[in-house]
C-alpha cells in the first residue's frame, strides 16, 4: 500500500470519528432491541429446526414472524425464505392488497428498477399490476426530496396504496430518514385515512433506532440478504405491519385460505435468527465502510453522496468517478479484494431492464448479497459507483483503499 494512502486512512479515520461514534450508538440501541425481543419471546434451539411438507405448526417459522413483528413494532410479520428476493416480498404485498380498478401511487418519484417491472406502467412487462387493471401515478421528487406539500392534492379518496421508498436505491436522490417517513404518512392519512402507506424498507433496516411501522406506516417489506439478514440469512424476504394487510399478502404468497400457516423451513433456521441477532452490528460495519469510502474519495477529489460527515438514511455510498474507465477499475479492484471469486474480472454487460450497460462487483458468500461488500454502477454520466455492505469494517477498509490505490496508480 502506498504510504500517502496509509496516511490518508489515518486522517480520514480521525475526521469521521464522531460519525462512527453515532453509528455505534445506534447499533448498541438496536442490539438491545433485538436482544430484548429474543429474551421476551424465549428463543431457543428448538426454533432452529427445519421442517417438511405442509409444515403445519412449524414453531420456528411462527416464532420468527413474532420476533420480526416485535422488533418492528408491528401487529404481525411474514418472514420467509420462500420469498426469492426483496422485490418478491414487495410485489407479494402489492398483488395481495390491490384489486382491479384500485389506484397505486409512488410518493418518492420513480421506484427502484425491479419495481417498475412489477408496476408495468413505465415499462411494459407481462403479469404486471397494470395488466391486472391497477392504476398508477407518480409524485415527482423536487430537488431529490419528497414534495410534502403536494401530497394533499395528489392523494385522492380513491388512492388505495401509497408506496414510499426509504433508500436512494441506485439513484442520486437522498434516502428518507424515519422522521421523513412519519411526515409523509401523516400527510397521506390527513387526506385519506384508508390509504395504505407501504414502505420499501430495503437497505434501511437498523440504520436508525426507529423503523417505519412505528411512525405511522401501515406496512413495510424488504430483503433478508440485505441489512436485516446480518449476512447469514441464505435467502428470503419479509413483510411487517397491520395484521389484515400482512394476511392479504400471505394469501398471495401461498394461496387464499392457506396464508402463512404453512410453508416448510427448508434452510437452517439458526441462520435467520443468528443473522437477525448480529444485523445491527453488521449494518454498523456497512455504515462505517460507506462513511470511510466517502472520506477517502472526497479527499482524493471525487464528489461523494452522502458526504463523510452526513447522517445516513441507508447503507449506500455513491461516488462520482467521472469516467467509464475509472468506474470499471474501481469495481475490478473491489472484486479482486473480495473473499470469494477474487480471481473473477467484472466487465460491463447489458443487464435486462437497464438502458445502459452496468458493471457489478460482488465477491460474496451469499450470491448477490449486498450486505456483503459490493459495488456497481451504470456506464453513464456521472459514472457514479454505488458501494454498499461490508460484513466487517476491516475488510471494507482494505478493499476501499485498494480501489483508491488502483485509481491513483493509473493514468485514467
Ligand atoms: C434491493 C432493493 C429492492 C429489492 O431488490 P431485490 O434485489 O429483489 O432484493 C427494492 N427496492 C430497493 C430500494 C432496493 O434497494
């Protein structure tokens, strides 16, 4: 490692120490929240067993639902490895609740790419909500922020469900903090108390001490291979919120009449429970990685979002690298400093659903798990890389400095 970068690491760590301390405090509080729930609900070895067939009375599955509901301050929860991803959990809730003729709105501008396919209004896709006759409107962001005053006229008595995306996803907008979500939900309910407020909670879990459902969201959903799985969950997703809404979603996951009362636990339950237990700490590792990357790359002259000193709403760090060549080099360095597939060389490719080529680095134990250190970005201006995850800060710091060194050593 170049000496100037070793010195830079020391300078940055010193400068971000207050922000690191804040992250540690949130992690302490969330660890206590999870621990208290596990003690109260008397989690034991018996809950980790696998089950087969219909799996009626699977106590491990039912207890995990209870545990999630407790931690999220929700009436009930549906936590399943049968959800193939976060998108599947979100789509299950949307299809479970919405009926032909209902209106869905997004209050956070354009939703995440994979949800656009689910909704089917901006992009044509088979099996979308649009094909089932669900209407859709979008409230554009103003300077990257939710247009709070406009909600009053945007939501109508007919609006059935309002989608609110907590994370920036892969865009340069700001993530929402839980306080923002509280204001948005209140604004919706002031116009139409029956309108369901639904938060896409991906990348937001445990970044703060409160979660959306406790500040007025009716429902939230996300992925188990991001924050809340702690890096141990092998796959899956969750939905938490009001009992009747979670129940409607459960009928879509399995079948009407069956709901959440069956479905086998095929994977080792310990991974879900233990992953949840360490998730506040792992999320803190990922947050420190993001803060550190912002510090190093802003010192090297790159524009970063958020800035090193900013308080965060999700675990994503955007760094504008300014050219395709630098974006590629950055991702290749992160890949080569990964514990898995370090020998693979990521290349830009035409990913389905994206207009521009995309490059991705993910040398992860769980395929595609973005709570593990990963980096990606579309090959278009401003050639921003989106960096997220890191099971340990130590690993993330090594890989981030390696990426910095690769860029500094090149003439790109
Ligand atoms: C990751 C993510 C999703 C879901 O993506 P999956 O890859 O299907 O888990 C949805 N919304 C946002 C904002 C995300 O970051």
